[in-house]
C-alpha cells in the first residue's frame, strides 16, 4: 500500500484511518529505489544472508560500543570534499567506488541504513541530528544503488524495543559497485537559476526556520528569493529525529502548499544535506515524480556576490 498523496494534489483524502494505521513495511509497496522498514521488519530479517546493513553513525566509537548484528560501518564524511571554491561537494565517482567496494556495498543487494545519536555522535548545536540516514540513502541511489531501506526510527527505536546489539565486527566480501550517476536527481547552479522562478516549480528551504529567516552561518542572510520554508525536522517525530511523523500529521504539514503532479519540487538547504530528507520524502515516500535537490544549496548561492537573498518570513 502506497499512501496516495497524488490523485490531483498531495492528499490523504482517499485513505481511511484504518489504512493509515495499517501501513505495511517495507513502505511503499511496489517498485521503489528507496523504502522505509520498521524495527519489527528488520528484527525478522537482520540475519538474512542477502541483506547488507550499514551503520552510518557520525562517530565510529558509537558503532564500536554497540551496533546491529552484521552491520558494517560507513561514515558519510567519505562522500564529499572541497571543490570549485565550495567546502563540501560530492567527490568524483571514481573516488567513491573504492570506498563502497571496501564496505561490500552492491548496487542490487538490499541495503538497510540506520543511524543514532550516541554518546560520541551528539551534535553540540542540535542541528543535523539524524540526517546521516537520509544523506547516505540519497547518496547511494545518486551514485547507482537500486535497493535502499531506511530504518524508520533508527537505532534509538531499535534499542527501545529491546533489539539485539553486538560489539562483534562482521565479515563481508568486497564488492564491485557500478557507479552510475543519476543526474536527474539534482540540479546544478546554472540550471537552478533558470528553473527556480518558473510557475511550475515549487522551491523549498529545508533549513531550520530561523536560518531561513535570518541566515545564520553564511556570508549572506536570509533565503533564496521565492523559497518556501519547510524545515526537515518538521517531518520527523519530536522525540526521535529518525522517525517519520504519523501520516495524518504529514498531511496537515504539507497541505498548505499547492503541490500538484505536474509541478517540479526543488529542495535546498545549507550544503545539500538537510535537503536529502525532504527529497526522499517527496520522491519515494509520497511518490512525486518531479523532485530534485539543488546540491550546492545556500552555501553556493550566497557565495556569488550578484545573488540576492530575502531576510524575514516572506518568500519574496
């Protein structure tokens, strides 16, 4: 069962409360590069020989202290580096391949991704907590993976429900990952400038609202003209940044936007990381076909002196 947000516009109107409460995992059903799995589903499949499990916690010491059985550690910091005056852009495909090969990541092998905010991984600013899951999931499909599962609720929910942890490191075989960049998933700077103001495009800023309003860290304040504020954290449960909110709450959250099937959604944030949460949500959880990330995001936009920004709550 796939939540049908897209009959004429994004909506839950065709779903009964019973259907919403009886969501089946992996979700959504049918063909999808990315699906969400529950802790119950993973408990039944954690020892499957044809399943790869990736622990993507920010700090390896949290992995060492305890991880899911058979989980291999992979840090998202290996995905990006400085390039073309910008501090954090994706590495070249040929640089990523040996990293994925060494971790045993295979294009067509079902791969579960989970993270946690452990003792060593806690972010002191309170920002970015939980994004490792969506960042790694998006990155893998961006470079050619075909079957990603995200653990809804992450390691915290697994532990809350008494799931098994281990300190033993698993054995795995090196893979031969075929890197094929899916360029349709993202938009680069020149194309973004042409697209962002079109009437059939809806632009979302996934940063916290205070950054959208004031700017925070960057050389320029505010947000890109025309952008709607949709903080990535607003999609997630208050007590767990890796757990999706109930569908009834998600419906209410996005109902204020006129999202129809023919419209293209472009999502940006600070460096392209927070935007992965909303890209996956719109593209795979809801099934909206036309979704792209502006990966350079506000860091790139604000680095060009000629680009204007808007300070305050208004879009323009």
